[in-house]
């Protein structure tokens, strides 16, 4: 490979917390604010890389979702999941999956003048 640059992959290890609905009956909407406060706390502490619901083609939530978290181990990631209000109260189950980010890209553009941003 004459002239080709050798690129080292980042290989960042993260954990996926994959959430699915359980068959527990009841009004889970009472936990919505507590859920968002928990997610915001994870984000503020630098634990949360990304999070969001699973949606259909129209963008409507399907009840489950996923967190991508920074954790030292699968057990630490599971402990993060166990404290999530919907999990804690039995409305969702979870699975932990280790994930090594090897390829991809993203960019963020902030416009200070009008306070807008674009995330690609």
C-alpha cells in the first residue's frame, strides 16, 4: 500500500441498554417526568452518550427505546438501567449489550447568532 495512510480506529467501548415494554398494566405516564430527570442527570454526569425511543416510520414511539452509556463494565451499565424509573417500576425490561464504535462520523454545527444547531 504505497502512499496509503494507516488510520487507527478509535475503538471506543460503550454499552447499549435496550428497553422493551413489559405486559405490566397501569398508567406509566406518571413516571414520565422522573424518567426525563433521570436521563438528564445521566447526561449531566457524562454517562449518557445518546438515548431515545424506538419509533415507527411516522416517528411515533413504539414504547421501547435505547440508551448508549459510558460504563466500566456490563454490570455497571445494568445498574444504570435498573435505576431508570420505567425499569425500576416494571414497565420495561432491559438487555445490556457491549458495543465497540469502530466506524462512522457525526458533526454538530452551532450558529451563535440565532441559537440554532444542526446535528448530522
